[in-house]
C-alpha cells in the first residue's frame, strides 16, 4: 500500500522555528533545551522537533487535519511549533483533540514572546489564559468551552452575545463587568456560571457562579474567595466616543475608557510617539481647569498638523484606543497573564485591520492575548485565519445561541 502523502518542513524551516524558540521546547512548563553536545567533539545531539500545528497529511486526516490550507501553508514556518520529542508525541495523542490548533498557536506565540524578552536580558513570567467554559448562561443553548488562542475574533450579529461573552471573560477578573447579569433570568431561568483556566506558569481555575441574584460567588482552584482573586489581568477599553460625550475633560474621558488614574494616562499618552506612525507628540494642555489632548498628525499631503482629540474621526478614535490598549496590556503582561479585549466601537473591523494588527499583536513583542469582536460582513476568513486569528462564531438568538470556534470562517 502506498504511503500517505505528507507535507514535511524543509531543513531551513526547521532551523528557523528552532532558533525562534531558542532551541527550547515551547510546551508550557517544559522549557527543555533540545540541542547540545553529542557523544564526540564534532557531533551535536538534538531531541527537538518542528511539529505541525495543522496536520501534515495531504488527505486532511489525522491530528488537526485541515483540507482548506494550501500546500505551501502547511509547510510554512507559521504552521510549525518547536517541541521536545516527548511533547511532540503528546500533542498528537487521541487524534490531537487535547491540543487543538488554537492552543498550539498560543503555546508558540507566548513562548517566542518569552524568549524575545530573555534575549534582551529581561526575566519575565510565562503565563496565558488557556480557555473559558460557559457552564450555563441566559444566552447560550448549551454548556460551551472555548480554547483561547493568541488572537481571537468573536463574530456575531447584533444582540447575539458578542459583548456578553467579552463581559463574562473579563468578569473572572473584574466583578463590575457582571453587574447586568445578576438580573437576567427570564425566560430561561438559567443563571450565569463560568470558569477560566490559566497558567502563571502553574495551572489555575477561576470560577464564577450567580447562585443567588445578589452578587457573584468566586472560587480560585476550588477554594471560595470573596472577590476575583486570580492573577490574570484584563484590559477592556470602553467606547472613547461615548466617554467624550460624557466628559468635558479629555483626561477624564481616556481615564474612564482604560480604567486608569489620570497620571497614568498622561504617561501613557506621552509614549504614543514611540514607534507610532499616526499620533505623534501627544500632549495635554490645561485650559480653564480642563485638560485637552493635542497631537501632531501627518496629513495625506505629507505635512504635520496639530489636531485635538475631539477633532479626530471615528476611525481615528478607534485606532487611538487600540494603540493605548496595546501599551497598557504590554505593561501588565510583564507581571501576569494578560488579555486585551477590543469590543466597544469595534464594529469597524475589516480584513485589512485584522491583517495589519495581527502582525503587531502576534509578534513576540506583545506577550498578551487579544480578543476582538465584529459583525464580519467585511471579512475574508481565509486571509484573517491564516494571519493568526481564531474565529469564535456566535449564531442564533438568545436563549439558544450556539458557539463554534476554530481557525476558519463560520461555514467551515
């Protein structure tokens, strides 16, 4: 019987993936060195393997098989994760069901982030959010588990549950995100009960349960706590356009958007000119005891002009919140597993935005995970998923919404 055709990595690809991993196993908690001296002075011993994130079989069968990817995509460095021999074998057991592609993408991205920081001389903790389980809720039809990748795109129509899902995830860390959920019982009578799994690098579980409609009950590793006591950080910006209508003061508006102290906001905005091609020399000016934010902004004609925060268009405000959120999440990720949630005002997301920001958010310089949400009318799913976004698709109407997730569009 002829051997089934497989798409193997080239020697150059294997070397690239190994070098980006620092020749260490990317499996969380392993960190095993995979290359070293051989038995004689002229030999090298290696136990490392470039394992496939999506399966190598041309048939699309086997662990994490995928018919929709092109041959060159299956052979590319983006489809390879560097592991020791033991963990390369482990991820393919049980047909790979214990280690879906979303999880392996997270393992790879976060390991490379840690290696990049170590290369610069910084010792940083290695943590990530593994996934979220919605045991019961007023909106979803069934219990649902979602493995969180490095980049996650929540896709749904209006009033289906995009914002709700984001609030539930953030609610494991910040009880204020759950304030509207203790009241939502009819018509299902189903209470909100969720759980988050994360590593810091040891595994932990935070659970939330509205057993009574007064306030959420939290447990950390099955032990009751009086509040959200886990080590995870969540950056969940609110809508800047909305906050600007509420606050006459720009400093107060941005502080409300990011849940930061005003002094932290000043320092954050002062850093915008570092590597940003749009907002330069951001400064706060005080007029009649009110703070106004001004930028130096390049024009289409190549000139530099001064613009105030309230003169920015909706798309520019959207971009500003993204840039600020990235900076806050990067700071927090130096001390704890961190998730950046981009939901408020992000209906403008399209394929171009997702591809452009995938290059930033998936890079080793960003050690956090990202969740963004949109309607999806202007998205090319093949382009988006291959650039690293896992699709979390919500379909139906409450209280019977169903959830599917993976690296593909809603019809795949």
